[in-house]
C-alpha cells in the first residue's frame, strides 16, 4: 500500500529557559491510499511535541515524539496509526555569525528635562550588556535618544 497525504497544520514554540524551547504542533488533511490498482481517500491527523536546546544561534539539539492516524471512514477505525521518536541535531544555515545574542538590561535614574545641559557630562543611568554566546562580541556602540528632547542620539560607549 502507498499513501500520499495533503495537510495543513500549526505549531508553537514556547521558551522554557533562555536556550530551551518546547515545540508543539498539529496538522490534518486528506490522504490517498493506493493498493493493487485500487485507491481511496479519507482524513488523517497528526500531532507532535519537541524539546529543543540551542547550543548556539546556528546549532540546536532536539528530541521529538509524534503521532499520526490515517482514518478509514468505511470502518471508522484507523487504516494506519503510528508513533515515532527521534533525536536530531539541526544546523541553521541562515544564522549569521555576526548576529550575536545578548541580554540588554537598562537602569535609568529619574530624568529631569530642565537639567538637559547637566546630562551632557553626567550619566542618566547605566546599561548592562550580557553576552549569551560563547564567543566575544565586537564593535558594540551604545547610544541614547529621547525623541521629544534630543535632536540626535548621544553616543555613550563605542
């Protein structure tokens, strides 16, 4: 027996930790079963769950489990149903090595617009950049821009 299916599905990736994701998905549609010159079509559905760990922006390791059910409307029992479990290593070729992942944590004091000249030489707060990658981040610039009070951004660190 040969089976070809046509489906539509949806899924979601839920972050559990900064580098750990839970993916759930489901799909359904129609299949065409062919055997010894005979053919027929009926509905099917599938669902899956995956836990994925991002080793870096371009490499991830995951374990997945899925279930599929090809329903036979003649008998109202599954023509075929199956479960699978897989372990995979994924390489994302679209992830650029120049795109670095970091955490940005700003802390600002109360800012008074009337003291704008004072802020030319004194800080209004601080920013913590935490590198989430294993490698270093190069060529970082930090500037501040407040649209209603400044004409151009003020460079803080380069």
